[in-house]
């Protein structure tokens, strides 16, 4: 592939998106560029403060537990309060928690700050995803999510490299830099990002339609059968995706490889995403979301399952490449599928429930992976992740094909509809009221 072809592909990937999206993209990049806390938290707790490895692991798990509560909270605030104020408030809350970690040294204080920071960081994701769905045309939503995910990983790669300054500046300084970067992110949102929450529909509405818009809770969202299936399948994929971050270093250590070897292997994940996300976007553009979700699940299963067969750093790195490609396909496709299934007035809640599946996996998977490695052994862990990946792929192929293809089929039907012959216009019949969210409703109405 020539340089000119690569440049043309890059231009096509980033063109045609509204200016507001790029301010949101910049805020994501700035936020993640300063994201030092999670990267170095375990080292800070063990090496700097002298806490045990068990306590460090518990604190990291509390960050995920905070996200379990923060994600639906952020979803509710996104729909009720607005996208912009929710983002600003949660960014400032996360900044306050990061700044607190630079000064708090007690075990309870650190645990509380990390728990609240996990809630705030996860609560900001629903308004971000809802804003993208609000401002970007439907046919470009998946591309926009891919670009935002690229910014997230590019910023994280910069943060990881910059973290070497800890040897000179100290961990507390890094936490303060994280807080400043997060505040700057909130400032960008405040100054440059417009509010995109859809205004309430004007005109006459039936009492049922009005109630459907006002009374949307987390339970209401979970009664949407196709979306509930999407969340459960995403939870399976997230368990597979999270397992290597705990199981891989333990597996490599079991084979006599050093911690530096693991560092080089896991760095492949970030390098591949930063270097090839735009090319993957070009490949996945306009393709069936179900096909992409099936493919990504199989890549997760294949990549993690092959870890059991690896015996060298190069082989382990190759497995990371495989499941990283799955990650690059899955994350934006799943976010776009969530936006497709969500009604306009409940986008925040839908994104919040979906984000909760990531948070639950982030809390549960490390515990399960560690227990399996210590018990039956790493081979059982990787066999289980391979099986779960295949199971998720089968679920996407059999349970969501109709729901995720529904909008496209409706668009085709509209295009193919014959032009009506002029004639007398009959009085319109009362439109049937469809209440979204019943368990037996396989394809609820999307607004």
C-alpha cells in the first residue's frame, strides 16, 4: 500500500464530522494524556507507601466497583440534566479524587478516593457516547466512535511514556498532573462543546407516549430484549478482554519470563491500536455490525485461547496482536450498536447500562482470572476465554441479526417505496401506540 493511498484513507476516515465532535475528541485526548493514576497506582501503593500487594489489588478492584455504580448514574444524569453538565461535573469530580491521592496516605482515605474516582470516570462515558450519537449522522457514528477510541488509546500511550518521569518527579506529582489534565478537559467541554440533549418533542402527544419518554429507568432499559442481549453478550466479551491483563503476566512468569518481557508484550496492545486503528476503521466502514461483532468475538477467543500454546515473548506478543484487532473492531461497533438500539430520549441511560457491563467485568474478571490461575492453572483460563469468545460470537449471530439490521432494512424499504399517485387525501387514522421495552418485543420502535 502506497503512502498516497494511506494518506487518502486517513483523510476519508477523519473527514465529514462536525466541529463539535473534534472538540470532544480533543478533550478525550487531553484527559487520557494525563491519565497516570491507574497506570502507576499499584506501584505507588506498594513501593511508595509500603502497602501489601493484596491491598493494591483490592484498591484497583474498588475502582472497577465504583464504575458499576457510576455508569448508570452518569446515564440518568445525561438524560435528565444534560450531556454537557454531566461531563463537566464528573470530570471535575475525577480531578478532585486524583488530586486527593497526592495527599491522602491512610488506607481508608486512598480506598475511598479510588472508589469515587472509579464512579466519576465511568459516569462520564455515557454523556460522551450520547453526545457522539446526538451530533454525528447515523451513517458515521461507528467511525466517530472509532476515532474517539483512538484518541483514548493515543492519550494513554503518551501517559504511559510520560510516566517514566515518576523517577524524577515522584508519584504525587503525576497524580496532580492527572488532576490538572482532567480539569483542562472539563474546561474544553465548558468552552467549546454545545449541549446536544434532544429537546422534548413538541406537538400533541398521547399520555402513553409522554409517559414512555419521562419514566425511563434502568429496569425499563433492561426490559428491552434486544438491548439486554447486547449487554449480556458484551459482558462475556469484556470478561475475555480483561482476563489477559491479569492472566498474561502470571502465565509468562510461570514460564520463566521476566516482568520486563511482559511489559514489552503488553505494550504491543497500545502500539497496534495507535498505529492501525484508522486502517481498521477503513476496513470496517459500512460493514454489517453483526458480522463485525461476531468477528471481534472470535478474534478475542482465538487470541486469548492461543496464549496457552505460546512459549516465548514473540509468541505471546502475537496473541496480543490477535485480540487487540478484536478490541479495535469490537469497542466502536458495540458503542454504535448501543446508539442504534437506544431511543433518542434515553441515549444516556442505554449507554450507562452498557458501560456497567464493562465495569462489572473490570471488577469480576481479575478475581476470577487470579483464582483460576492459582487453582486449575493458566491453561484452563485460556481454554475458558476461547470458549466464551466462541459463545459470544454465536450469540451475536443468532440473537441480534434482526435487531441490528432493522434500521438498514427500514431505510431500504423507504427508498424502494413507490411514488404515490396524486389523489384525494384520506383522513389519517390514529397511529397505533407502541410502548418500548417489553420482553416479548423483539424489535422495539427506535426514535
